[in-house]
């Protein structure tokens, strides 16, 4: 079933696989696409968690992961 959590976790796995492939066969820096996919996945996790229950520790952790990924994305965009 396609729930927000499943979509979010799938995007995070894809982001990590993409980042691994880029680091294995290319530069060893974090790629903006990784941060964007990770942030999108974390966003889906937050939305999915809010639809199930109220704000819990897992939701707070997902929000912090989303903020961190967006920070990395913005920092990497300013370098390119």
C-alpha cells in the first residue's frame, strides 16, 4: 500500500543509494540531489505521522531531519 510513510522511506532509501553511487564512482561530497530527496522523504514521513497521531517523538525527529536536510541543500546550493 502506498502510504506517506512508505513513500517517504522509499525516497530516503533512493537518496542514500544515489549518494553512495556518486561517492563510490565520483566525488566524495554530499550531492544536492541527495539532500533534496532526503528532505522530500522526511517531509512525507512528517505528513504521514501527523495523519496517524498527534506530535510524537518520532515526528519531532522527522521534523529535525527535514530541517537538517534542507539546511544541507541550501548550503550546497550556495557553493555551486
